[in-house]
């Protein structure tokens, strides 16, 4: 059963919409608001430019410094930043004790595909170059950031690079054709995300590339040979099919995956720090990673 807090929060959720506010302004307003949200006092935040990509390091008081969790924020690949994800990634660093490296990859439409993916790959290569063991690196992402995380894993595998040990995908958006059946079956209960906005963002990111291309929609790629992937998704998301299809496809090719579908939850509920379901999801992520530590 959903918590009372989740019922209260749900009433305040507003569905995405396309409006006339310039994207630069929307990005700034989201960043400015996010910077006002307090993070745990025992988490330090350090800014660093790596290979020309702005990043945030988030570390707990007792971090496992040999490890790193590379994080890719959501926002449709057109909005969002390391600051909009800062409070959530701070809690992630505190709970897991793993230093989080949050990547401020380039955004569309100014920087369409493959700019954001190139940024993520550059960060991963840098970590290897400075001595991190790939077995002590994890990927994590939410929403459209999961597109980059999964695409990066596939690219690294195809290049015969050493892969991260595991990945966590929260409410993934990995099929930019938006063809999943949940766009119909969950339409009446989805409180936040709209197909209209997802389609708009996909067009900004891809320009004229076929949306069904595996390089754009990694759900359609060869998913063999990937590390263990944990997927968390809400049962009320129109993007639910992306998660279910990903899970089934990975198992079909003999891979490892864990799928957790959360009753009555919405898109990336993890961002609500006072939500019991967000705390439980974080505990589950920590438990999933613990065998690798």
C-alpha cells in the first residue's frame, strides 16, 4: 500500500507540458530552485572539470574511496543538471558510502546526439586512466539519463573495454519511439510525464536520426554481455513498458537483471527525500550494490 506521504505528494504533482518559456530560462529556474534544497550535512560536494565536462563529486563522511558511482541525471536530455540531481545524489552517496561522480553532460538541442554520450564515455575513460578499477565503478541514472548509461555500456562492450560492475536504472526512458503499451495502459494513472513532452525532447536530441536506431533507443540494441542491471520503476508510469521490456530482453540473452515495480509510484519518486518509498528504494539500491564492495 502507498504511504500517506505519497498520497499527499501525489496531489501536488503537475503533469509536464510544452510551453513558450525558453529552454535556457527553464534550465536556470530548475537549477536555481534545486540549489536551495538542503543536502545532508555529512556529505561534501566538490566541483571538478574532467575532460572539459563539468562534474560534481558527492562524498559521505566515510566514503569507500576506491569506488565510484558515475551518475547521469534525467531531464529529457534537454534539461536537468548535476544541480537538479544534487540532493538525491547526495543521499545516494551517504547511504551507499560510494563517492558519486555526477556528470553534467551537454544538452540538446544545442548539443544533439552523440554529444552527451561522448561526455559520459570521456568521464569513464578518465577514471580508468587515473587508476580506478572497472570492477569498482558503477553506473547509475534516472529517466533519460538511463538512455546514456545503457548506451555507454553497450558502446564500451562493443569496444571490448572493461565494463563497470553493475548499473542502477531508475524510471528509465530508453525507447524514444515511445512504443510501449504502458503509454495506453497507464495513461489514466500517470501523474507526471506526458508523451507529448517525451516526443518533443526526443526530437531535440536526435534531430533527423531514426528514433528506432539502437544507438538512439538502446532498448533495441543487442543487450548481451552487459553487467548486472537493477531497474526500479513505478507501476503508474507511462514509461513502465521500457523497464519491463529491458528486463525481459536482458534475461532472454542470458544476462543478469533485477526489476522492481513499485505500487502506485510515479516517475523518479526517489527525488522526494521525505517519502518513505524513496528511502526504501535507496535502501534496496544499497543492498544491490553491497556484494560488489
